[in-house]
C-alpha cells in the first residue's frame, strides 16, 4: 500500500493561458476508477485468503468467548469432527469479502483525502492522520456489513440443526427476535473497530515507512510484509479485545440464554460471573495466534495483489 498521494496534473498551453484540463480529465477519471476497482479486488482477495487460513482458530475463539467452559470445544470435536471447525466459513466469506474490499479501498481513499487536507501530497502521512485513515476505513466497512457479522457469530456457536444456511439465520432471527437483533452488538463493534483498524493500519504503514527509511529499499519483501502485518494484528487486536468479547456476547445472547441490553451491563455481568481477566480477556491467547497470522496474510495479500494488478495493467498499456 503506497503511502503517498499524487497530485493531479494540469497542462498549460502558455504561461498566461487558462489551464487546459478537458483532455486529461477523462484519462484521470478512468485511472481513478481503475485504482478503486483494484483496491476492491485486492481487498476482497486479501480478506478471503486470510479468513480461510484461520477459520478453525476463528471459530474456536468465538466459542471461547461465548462459553465459560472448554467443554464445548471438546464436545464439538467428538460429535462433529475436526472439519466442523470450518462451519460458518461460508457465512464468513459472505461477510469478509465485502468487508475487506470496502476497508482496504476506503483506506486508500481516506489516505488521499487526508493527505490532501493536511498537505502531504506525494509524502507519507504523519502518525495521527495515519491512525485516523485506518479507523475511518474500519468503521466504514463495519457499518456497511454488520448484519453479516451477526449471522456468522450465530452460525459459529449453534448446532447444525438450528440454522441450515445463511438465509435461514436471517429468517429465524427476523421472525423470532426481530430485525433489530441483526444489529445487536453494533455499538461495541464500532467502538472496538476504531482502535483495532486504526492501530493495525497505523502499525503496518509505520513499519513499512521505517523499513524504507533504514534499508533504502522502496518496498519490503513478502516475509517482511508478513512480519509487519503480524505486529499490526497483535497490537490492534490486543487493544480492542474486551469490546470484541462484549460484541460476541451480545450477538449470541439470544441462543445462549442471556439478555444483554447494553455494553456496560454486559461487561458488568461478565466480570461478576467470570472475573475481569478470565471474562473480558477469555481466548486472548488464541487471538495472539490467530490475529497476527490473519492480519499478516491479509496485508501481504493486498499489497502483492495490488502490485500484480498494476504490472498487468502497465504491460497491457505498453502492448497497446
């Protein structure tokens, strides 16, 4: 992901002439559309690859958060087998592909907007705008895809007999619990995604910039990208983890026998029943395994796909 923002070019026929923009606007507009499309495609692929790679750990993490005992995992292995840990991955793909596409594309656009606003055209953003760009990107994606996240959480913690597919989840929740249930846990999600996405993108972009400044190389290698992404995931998810637990509890309350009405009441009940550390940080050790792997793969896949698409477009233009 590039850190710079390019300024649009304006041609002048003479020094005292009016700027001539009509011949370049269609081309620039076309380039901008290609850039947005590339970001959407790269983000979608990045999300799909990363989430598929960690799907078993992801489901196990949700089960840790939703249950007070490890017995549920053991029963799942015995009754449904190892591959049952991929259950709900189809719902994950339905959510994560648009989520990742929107998040990465929005991040590129927010970087341009902030770069223009703060006067950083052609240069890397300073730390605060870098954090803001990541937070806004994550918030935008979460707001647009939240019901799909709710559906995924429900499918991950319920037996196969309860929900047969994604559409069935939507229908049953709408009929039995009301459409508002599809947005249960929305507030902690947004509150959690601000530090998570902000710190993740901030850390990754900062490490890339530091690498370029100290190594003299314009781009890090794929293993270095994975390492930078892993650090970004570790920092981002650790900072937002308690809100992630609250979000899952509120999402799965209808099928787990609880009624959580607000963030504070949910936190209070978790702390009262399970304690501060064992409750709000349940499954964090697993997240430290899953999170860095997923984020590292995601950032690396996005960057490399962007580079590949640019090369393909460049070679196509040269051939023409």
